[in-house]
């Protein structure tokens, strides 16, 4: 692996975050059109997303990363060598740059959790737990990046690696559900409409500072590229089987 790729994928500085996400092809199966470009490309004009919608669609990217982890863990239980480490490395780095360094640190821990902790409310009790889970997630991401740095996952680390993937998924599935259904709605009620609009604009500015003009769309394209590489891009493959006849 050349030094340039290593710099982008391992311990990438925030200034290089946009370059990391933009490194994928500009058109990918399952990718999304850029809502913020409006009519510039001939498409229908779209209004800016709200702050809560922005947060929840970013969770959508992270949930797709969790799906990759979950499916890879299942495959690796059968054959450790069945998943190329580079795909998990890319997924972990995307989660690091887009999820941990941006979504968690720049938005949730800076603008949402402090408000929850200032006023008695049903979501306040979760703030410290969510922050602790962010910290644990970063520890696991460090481990995943270290283990996927080579051409294969070390056999001696195989079971620990799979357990790390599965525990990461279990934690963040519950984590995101609590945020989407309780934390974000309560936070929305604790601030004024003017504050909410101002934060929506501020979130967009933070995203552009971090990644450039299309951070979400670039992350979506990168996620779609990873799914395509692993054969996970077809939604139909996840359709539940039909029930046995007679039930």
C-alpha cells in the first residue's frame, strides 16, 4: 500500500476528510442526487433539509455501514478469508470520518447533548451514556483499522475481530434508535424555531467546512461503492423468505 493511500485511510486528518469521501466514482448504484444543487443539473429544485432530517439521514449512512459490518461478520464466521480487509477498512474509515469526527463530535456532542443536559427532560438521562458509547465506538474503530491494515485478518485475531464487529453493530443499532425516537425530538422541543433554523444552517456550514459542498452525497456514494464491492447492493436479497404453506 503506497504512502498516499495510507495517509488517506489511516488516521486521516480532518483537512483530508473531503478528499477521502470524494475518492469514489461520481456515479454509483444506489447513490443519491445532490439535493443542494437544485436546478443546476436540470433536476427539480429541492428545499434545504431541516436539522433533524439532516441528523437522521446521516444516521442512514451509518446504518448502512452497520449492515456491512453485520453481513461481513456472518460471512467471516464461516470463512475468515471470505471478506477482503480493504472493504472493511474503507467502511471503518468512513465511519471514523463521517460518523465519529463529524456527526458525533461536531454536531451531537457540541450542539445537542449539552442542551439536553441543561434542562430536565426525558432524554437527559441518555446523554452521558451516548457520549460513553461514542468513546467506545472510537476504540473499536481504532481496532478495526489496525486489524484491516494488512492483506488479511490475522487468523489468531479472527474471533476477536468478528466479536468486535458484532458488538459495534449491537451498540450502535440501539444507540441510533434512541437518538432518532427520543433524543432528537426532545432536543427539537427544547429550542425555539429560530434556534432550530439557525442550527440547521450551521450544520450545513459545518458539513461544507468538513467535506466540501456535498459531504452527505459523497458519503452516500462511497457507501454504495462499498456495498457494490461486497455484493450487498441489491435490496431484494434481503427480502424475508415466504412462510411455509399452511401457516
